[in-house]
């Protein structure tokens, strides 16, 4: 059965990017449950030996999606030779088909979360090489990444599973390497739209636990909590999880540690934002410097080209002036030479038209020349 969401009387809240969260209210003093997307709170619930059944049920909901056998048992690992251990939950699970799987639950930030997951997978896998040279005994490693932001914008699904497969045919190469990503904002969107099937799919039930409190926006989703209360009536694991969630949220020492971790995360996010801004500032400065250098280079080339064009123009004008003078001198020589030839031709008795054709002198010049000969 698909559960449609009904409108409630709580005023709509404006979330990030202008999104309206109609099914959410600001957290009041009464709603002081921890946000299980904060790694500390998640570890207190899903990383506690007393709530092992809860952790198994949660992981089984994820394993069903990747077609793995149900989990029979698990042990909590206490590895301390890995960076950011505080934000991870390490488990070694045994499935009903007698296979062991290393599980690493991560809470990556928005700084290339997929690369963070890829970074930690080989570290977990290589731990098995310590004192063991039998490759057949190595276990699969599954990293589960819980994201409080959207990563795969081209997809509407909130749960993604990745394995090595062929490029032309989607045949799995191996099951020892697996990455799972859960996008909580998309899950909330599915909830608001009434697209979740809580009867046939266990994963949305457990994700309601993670989504019901949003410390980033200071929101609490009462309808999610009420739905969990209904499910807890018949589901003992959900009932145990709800009770444990309330218990750990009201222990004063847990509250202090939880608030401290929240501050750490906020500070880390702030420092990363500052680092990003500083990086952008340096990039901008470098680009400005390069643009300025390019401008000065172009300006210099323009000035050089302008100077060269000016010099070329001056040389061309000088050459044209010299050519005019030369033509004038040549014309004078031609005219003098033409008159000498014309005089000789007239003296030999040649008619004016013939002399004109030979010398190129004008009628006026030839007439004047004839008058001079007659006067002589």
C-alpha cells in the first residue's frame, strides 16, 4: 500500500533554495530527538552492541536492494588507523549464505563525496592483507554513503548501488566492490509526494528514522514520526530503534557530545567554505593577472603595429613624392627630346599629323614649333 501524505495545519517552512517543506515544523523544546544523520548520533544507535538487531534490520533493508543474502550476524569493528574515524561505522557481517562482508557506513560532505567513498574502500580492503596471503579468503567490502544533499541530479531515485561491470554489457565483474549512496533530500521528496511503499519495502521505514529530524534546517517532521510509531506497533526492531533513539537523545552526556559534534561539523563546513572562497579568490587573482599580462602584451603589439604602419605610410608617401618628381623630370626630358625630333622632321618636310603621331606633341606645341622654324 502506498501511503499518501495529507495536508497538516502546521505552517509551511521555507527551506534551502526556496523549497517549501509543507510537512515540517521548526523543532521545539518538546522535539529534542537527535538528528541521526549526525554521525555521532548514528553511531550511538546503530553502532551499539545492545541494538545489534536494529543494525542488522537496517543493513538487511539495504542488502535486499543489492540482492545479497540476509545478514545472520555482525560484529562491530574498532579500527583506529583510518582518517576521520569519528564519522565512520565499521562492521563485519556474516550472511545466511555463509559469506562475510566488510561494511563501512560513511557520512561524506559535499566535497566530492564519491571520491571520498572511493578513497576509503581500498583502505578497508587492504586491512585483510595483514598476515593473510590467501586471496580466496578476502571478503567483499561495501561502503554505504548517507548524504544529506543531492548528488545524482540526473536521477529521481534516492538509493543508488554501484559495482564494477562491463562497459558494453552490464555484466557484474565482481561483488567484492560495492558502493551504495542514499540521498536523504530525495527521500523526503518521495515522502512528501506519497511515492513510498512501506508495505513491500523496508528501506523507506529505516530512512524515516534518519529523515525525521533535520538539524541543518532545524526542522522536525511529525508525520514521519507518527508513521514510525504506527509501524513500531507490529515491528519489534523499529520499536527497539524508536525507544533507543529517545533514550540516547535524553541522556545529558550524549546531548553534550552530540552538540559538540554538531559544532565540529559546522566548523569543518565553514572552514571548507572559507578554503573554497580563498581558492576562488586566488584563481580570480591569477586570472586577473593573466588577463592584465595579456592586455599589456596586446597593447604592446598594437603600439608596435601602429608604429610600423606609420613608418610604412611615411615611406610610401615619400616614395610616391619621389616618383612624382621623377615623372616630372622624365616628362620634361621627353618634351625636350620630342621637340628636337619634331624640328628635324619638319625640316625634312613631314606633315604635322605624321609628326604628331611620332612625337606625341600636342597641336599647340607643334604649331609653336613651326612658327619658330618659319621665323628662322
